[in-house]
C-alpha cells in the first residue's frame, strides 16, 4: 500500500531517482578504493605513535577510575603503599564509628532489665528469686471470670477486677514455698518425682524440671491405667538399678525383670483439669500430688495445691523452674551426704547383687 501510494503521487520519477543515487554510491566507492594507497612510516614515527597510544590508554584508565572511592593501584610497585593507605582509611573509619557511638550513646532512655523468655528455661529461678514483682509480671494473679469459678477457691481470691477473680500474691508465695519444701525433701530421700504438663508450650519447662530433679516427665497425653494397671501397660519397660551416687550398677537384668513396675513417689501436675484421670489414679494409690489450681479448678483433687494462673505460660515456667531447682538442691544434698557415708534413704528390699565367679572365690 505504501509503494502504491508513492507511485501515484510521484509517478515514474521516483524509481529513476533511486537508481541514480545507487549508481552514485557505487561510483564514489570505486573511486575511493582506487585512490587509497598503503602508507609507509619510519621507525621513529612508529615509536612516537606507540608512546602516544600508551599515554592515551593510561589517560583512559585514570578517567575510568576517577569516580571510584578506592581506585585500583596503577602498578604492582605501589601495591604496598596502596594497602597501607587502605588500612589507614579503615582504621580512621572505625575510630570515627567509636567516637560517634560514644557521643550518641548518652542520648535517649536507658534500657532497664527486661523480660527474656528463654531465661526461664535455660536458667530457671530459685525459690529465693521469686518476688511479688515476678509473679505479678508473670500474670500469676489473674483468674477466671466470676461466672466460671469454684467456690472452694474463695480463700485464695483477693478480689474482683472487671468481672475477673484476682488471686492473692501472698497466698501464691506461701503455697509455692510449701510445695518447694515437699519436692526438696522428696528428692533428698531418693524419691522418684514425675513432672506432668500436657498443654502446648509446656514441653521445655517440664523436661528442664525433670532433668534438674533427676526424675521423669510426661508432656503428651496421660495413658489411663499407667499407675493402677501399670504392670500390664509398663511391664515391658526396663528398670535401672543405681547406687548411692546415682551411678548405674550392672548385673541386675535378671532380677529386675521379675519385679513390679516403679511408681512415682511424687507427681507434679501443671494442668490438673486436663489430667483428672491421673489425679484420680494417684488418689487411689498413696502418691502425693502437687498441682497449679486456677479459680475454676477443684483444690481438693491435689495434695498440695498452688493457687495460680495455669493459662499463663510464663507463670507455669516460673513454678516449674522453682520446683525443679528445689529438687536439684535436695538431690545435691543427698549426694553430698553419700560421700560422707551418710544415707538418707533405705535400700530396695530383696535386691542383692548376684554372685559371680570372682565373688564366689573371694567369699570362699
């Protein structure tokens, strides 16, 4: 369409003009090719041209590196000087940073000690570290709404705030001290302590408390009948025999296979409402229990209640850490007494080391 319109407007004069320009280009190109001859230079001219080209290359390099903060060294001979200058520049920048930090560190508010969640797991508090401020910050005093409460907890309640019961902090501290003494004495007498916490987020504090106490832990669902029918459910589990220094004593595999399963001497339950079956089994056996009792729980289900907020993970971590530290101190006291040949526990009945060949020769 474009070519057709061009022919209609210019007629037959458009095509000859194009052919004439094409012939002119050919003529000019042939004329130039015929007239060009090789140019011959002398040695001095070539040397001057080479020097001039080197000068132009260096000028181009300097021009290309002029926008850089740290240009490349022009030659290898100046590399040492370049490195020294670079180190001096870095040292000067670091000194400026320290000077600026010192000047501006005095500006603004001072950071006071703040809450670090991991410290309650890595370094649990002791009973001497528990204060009313710590319990208040852990929200241990907040209970449930007034419409969802157990009247048996009226002696632990301090008052009502916006329709929510408030637990007395003094009562929390008093009951926590009593529970810590019970745990410490149980560990000092060589008792087996079981820590139970089956709510989400309680796994780490339960495991840490059991490690400090040298006991057992459960952070999953409690299997009904583990205490009342433990021989059928846990009969396949192995029993480890330890000496007064908590060191395993080999050679009791045949004797322990016929013994009854072990039962805990004390159970610490961090969420008694979800573990009602566990508390019922402990009540049927002579096993004392310690539990965190909120305003909606029944305090008569456990032997040593600790009135506190069981919905606050920080409060649960504080209580579990305090009980774990108490068990650790009781365990250390028992081990220190064993080093002095003082025993705070009675040996297992009917459990004697089997006689081997060497022992028979020595007795004979």
